[in-house]
C-alpha cells in the first residue's frame, strides 16, 4: 500500500514537472483540473495492466508536448504580431535599433569569418593538420633558417622515422619567352610530390608526376590560376604549349585551380630537375649549397615533440659525419613547426584585436538598444499596467519584450549578413597582406550559423535587460496614479546601460588611438633615407655582358629629361623584392677585448652615388668610386650598426671583414642605419659591396629626379629593351609609394579600429542623447514645480548635468581601467609607443567627454523653453 | 473574437474536438468524465490525455463554444479541483454543423457506392 502511494506520489510529481512545459498562464488556469484528470486516468490504467500503463504514459507525454508546442506558438504569433505593430508605430526607433544591431552583428560575423577561415579551420590541403616546416639553424651565429642543401634533404628524407612525405621548395625568378613579350615569372621549384602531398589536382591538364623530376626528364611547367588568368586570359589550350625559359623549351602540362598558394604566391611551378641551379652537379653534391625550404607531413599518430626528437637524432648524426659542413662554433640544430602556425603568425594578433573590437562593439550595441527598449517600454507603462490588470503575468510581459528583442535582432541579423557578405571584398585584400590563406575567406555556412546564433543571443540580451530594469515596476500592484515611479526605478538601469556604452567606447577609442599613434609614429619616422624624388625599377637580365649593359643603362638614363642622378642596387629600403644575402660575417682582428661572436649581416651590392641618391648619410670614410673594380682589392661600406657592434668606440675604416673564408673586404666607409626590412623593424648589420666587384645579374635602377615614376617608366623600359631584347623591367615605382605601401597593413588595421571606435562613439552619443531626452520628458512635472518655486532653467539643467557627469565618470573610469589592463595583447599592435600611452588615453578620454557632454546638453536645452505654468496644468 | 467568425470557418473539426462537443451534448461534465465517456463511446479508439483534452477545452472556451458551469454537484461528491463544462448555443450549433457536414460526406459516399445503403 505504502509502495503504491509512493509510486503515485512520484507519478504526480513527474506530471507536475511536465506541466512546466506549458505556458505559465495555461498552467495557472488548468493545473488543478489536469492533475485531477491525470490521477483518475492513471488509476484506470493501473487497473488495466502494464501495457495500458505504458500506453497511458506515452499518450500523456505526447499530449503535453503537442499542447505545449501549440500554445507556445500561439503566444509567439500573438507577441510577434504585437511587437510588429509597436515597431511600425515607432519607425525611427525600429530603424535605429536594426541599424545599430546590424552593424555590430555584421562586424562580429565578418571578424568571425576571417578568424574561422584563417585561424580556426585546418589548412585547405590534404594533410593540412600534419604539415610541418623544417628549419636548419645555427643558433650560435644567429641564423634561424639557413635553408637545406640537396644532400641534407636526401638525408632527412631517407633517415626520418616520423616524417611521411618530404617536399622541397625554392623560389626563383625566370624569364618566360614565347608569349606576347618576355615576362618575368616568379617560379616555385618543387619536388614532384609537392601537389600530391598537398592534395591539389589540376584544373586543366595535370600536375607533376615522378617522371617529370628525373635527370633526363623534359622540362615541364604548371601555371598558377592567377597567372593563367592574367597572362593567358584563362585559355585552356595553353596546356601542351611550349615556352622558352632558361634557354630550354618548357611544356605547360597543367593549370592549378584557384587555391590559396602555399607557402607563397607564385606564377609558375617547375620540378627541381628543370631548375638550372638546382640541377647543376656541383650544387647537388655540395652539402653546404643551402637554398631550399623543406616541408613534410608527420606520419599518422606522430606528435611534434616525437618528430623533433627524431630529427635531432639525424642532425646529431650529420654533425659527427660531416664536421666541416656543420662547424661546432655555429651550433648546428634543426627545428620543426606547424605550417598553419607559420602562415598565420603575422595576422593572428590583428585578427584577435579585431575580434575583440567587434565583440566590444556588439556589447555596446546591446547596451544601446536595451536602453532604447527600456525607454520605449516606459513610455508604454500605462498600457502595460492595463495588460497586467487584465491578467497578463510578469512572465508573459517579459516574454513579449523578448519576442520584440528577437524580432529586432533577427532583422539586424539579416542586415548583418548583407554587411558581412560585402565585407569580404574589404577583408580579403586586407588579410592578404599578412597571409596567403586570405583567399579562403568567405561567408560560408559556419558564418551564417554564427550570425544567426549571435542574433538570437542579442535578441535575448536586449529583451531581457529591460525586463531586469522593470523588475521593480509596480505593474502588478497597479498603482496607476503614480506613473512616475516606474520611470524612476528604471532610471538607474538606464544610467548603467549608458555607462556601459561609455566604458566600451573608451576601450575602442584607446585601441584606435594606439593604432593611429603607431601609424603616425611610423609615417613620420626617420628611416635613414629620403624617398622623395626617387624612382626605382627592377631589371632582370641573363646576358653575360650584364656589367656593360648596366653601365650603358645608367649612362642613358642619366641623360633623360628631369633625371638628376642614377645608381644601381641589388635591393633598396622597404623593397619586398630583390636579392639580399645573409652572411655570417667574421672580422679580421678585433682591436680590443674578446673576439666578438660571429653575427649575420645583410649584404648588398650598389654602384657609386647610391647613398646620396637614396638620401643615406655617409658618416665616415668614402663612397664607392669608379676605381673599385674587379681588378682592385675588394672594398666594403658598412652601416653604423655593424661598425658599433664590432668596433665600439673606434673607427671601422680600414678594418677587414670576411663574407666567407675566401671573400675578404676592407671597410672604406660607414653609412647611417636604414630600416630596410620594415619601418617597424630595427636596423640590422649591413655590409655594402661595390657592384663592379660582384656578379649581380638582377638589379634595381635607382633614379633621382623631378619626373614621376609613371612618366619615366616607358622611357626607361625602351632603353632596357634596346640594350637587351630579353631583359625584363618590372615594378617601376616611386620610393615614396614603396614607403607608403609598406605601412598598408598598419594603416588598414588603424582604419578598421577607427571605424569601430567611430561607430562606438556615434552609438554612445545617440544613447546619451536618448537618455537625456527621456529624463527631461519624464521629469517635466518635477521640473515644472522646481521652476514654479523659483529655480532657473540653468539651475535645473545644472542638476541634471550632475547626473550625466556621474554616469560619464563611471563609464570612463571603468573603460579606462579595462583598457589599461588590456595593454599586454595591445602591445603586439603598437610600435614606438607604450600600450599604456598616456597621450592616447588622455585624448580618448577628452574626446569621449566632449561628445558625451555635447550629446547630453542638446536635450537639456529644451528645459529653457519649458513654461512651468503649462507644465503643471498638463500634468 | 471567435464568436464573430462564422461557424463554417471552424469546420471541419478534428475528431477529438468533435468528440468533446458530443460528449457535452447530453449535459455538463468535468474533464475526466469527458475523456472517459469518449473512450467508452469510441471503444477506446479516441483517448484524450490530460494535455490534449485541456488544450481543446481552452480553445473551445476562448472561442465561446463551451462555458464553465457554476452548478456544482453535492459537496460530498465534489472535487474542488474539478470544473464542469457545458455547451453554449454556439457550441451546439458547431456540433450540429460538423454532424451535418459529415452526413453530407456520407451521402456522397453512398451515391458513389463507396458505402452501402443506410440500414433501416
């Protein structure tokens, strides 16, 4: 009996729990009856056996679910209908709310799609997750990636137990002949398994086969999609055609699909056997002819540390087997790192920063729209009280707010998707400056799902926040006569919502300020050269008499109108191209102290006059001159950084440096430091050689004059082709543009952060203005009494400004504190200033205070126009 | 609101709704009796659980087809949780309209010889 009662008790409790599926009003109305019917039906079922009981439970649960779905849907339709009517009634609110939410959700969706495509998703290659790059290092001399020789690749390929496929890659510039005109093509020289390992198939034709990469293989080429489109107009018949390259006929065997190229963007691919340098017998046999980059896949189940241990074992073997190739003094070692990490390292802090900014903007939008909702709900408080008096529960009213919030957020979500789709056109070129994975960026199903979920969450937040503010409203005590009390009670919530917007705005303003200040610093930085009036052009020639060709080129260019001086250089500051050699320099005899550790230095070849044309300062000694020829002893000019490193406090003139055991040069001059690798990169050791004493086939023509690059280009090109029909001239551009372009990633980052901050400021200003308009209209009665009792409008305005000031101070304080604490992640985005830069913080604070004060002051000016007698009469 | 809509706009009724109306045709009843009577009359073919039954009752109440009766049975027989429902005039009209609709359908079926002639 007791057992039966216990079972009944459990059943009743279970049914009571299931009743919670039904809407509150339904439950309140029918709970007792339903429980009674349930108890009676259960008793009937009990008497009819177990099968009947099971059927009873099934029917009970199914019935409850079906009724719950129907009832909830009915309420949703009613609420949505009501909300739509309200939204139509107040179109300006609806428009602003949808716009604010659309912008914020759109920004967040765009940031998410970029992060998803570049940081989260695995590499779009067959074994992307297991793809690693191998690096040989000489840590003792500061070399962190010295490349691989053919012998070393063979050793690692054959000896490794943890690597699956080993792929080699190196970059060359070749001239492609046979098209409309000679074309300089960026060429990736790869092992035959390159495309197989990446899982890339050709769009037309085929990729490489093992037979293409043998000693007697016919030279073949695979074109990249972009090059195929640009130079062959997307003609599929290009497959099978022959083109001349390096004095050999190359057959195009395939065209790649539009995939993100890895590890860099090139025009054509060729197998290693077709590369004249790589296939030379002496190069292949020389263990120290290191030029190649090596990628590999980890075997399934192998971890990164396991692979590292395995490779270190091989490195140890190489050190002992070939000590002359791996001098102990340089400390040979090998490192391994995931390719995904390598490809995303530059863009990671930028995307994290943008993601954080988008999140903050979203938070701000929610605060703003919730504040607007709350104000609107307050203006409808009479109507809400009537609804409450007619029996609508608190939950039912909150639910109608939520429905309204959801509708607004979903409409915002639709706008957000449109904006996100549009943003791809902006984000792809922006990201492409940091990673080749940028081409993967698109608004796919994940981004659409993210936008949808975010819209729902925002709808919940903006519907629920006002509900919290309304908690204390005496709706249900129906104090109709005291209409000012609900407004007062939620006034605090509104104040908090506005303070929240201010706080978020400060953080975004500081973020934008820091990136803008960084950009300003870099734009005005003395990088050690004067770019104005300088034009550069890259010249490629394979002609053996290149020295005389270059000599004639300089002579004839110098005679052109508007040209003041001309020089040649193997590369120039901030150039993304050109040859730059890294030497492990050693000096002859240190004049004092300990033998300094050998360090790497960048080596460059230049002609006399280069330094003065480019605006570099000659600090000591002399420039190169016509006497520095092949027949004369080698001379070198070093930069201040190198000189002070090796000979601190002494003159470097006359000292000797060695580029290799057989290459020694005497220092004849010292020039100022130049930021060659980027305005945000510190100067490094540099050693310049005289062009006439080197063998550089490819040079940059450096021209100082009064004519623009655009004007000079055709004339210089004519001279180049007149001197060598097969020579190629590319990238004729002003050095000022090169400098400007080098800051494009920084400029774009600052621009994006500024857009976020600008939006934040505008939204916050509208939030504050809305708050004050409402305060004035709500407190009209009180204002009327105060003015009737003698208070001047100015005094009334003053007391209301006190409240605004308190909100501004609170918001500003919280925001500034958070921005202060966020200095560590911001440190990666700033240069030349501190992440807690006091100027940025001060300017951001002042800007925000001015905007906040101005936007709150305008509604307050209405007080001056109020007539107390009219106010008191109407109230 | 429902009262203003013509009866025809509610037709056809679902079997469950029609059976609830039928069950109340011969007098007021409370929920359990309604469900019990329907199960008995349909030989257990139509069984209404508490959730389904009160979903129907709520809609019929809102549309004005049934109403709550204030007459209560003798105190000793009453359960205070129970409420008694009865058909309104509109409810009776709705049941009639549905029955007539079904009759017309039956007549059509007979005319097409899908059903045999009506037994005497």
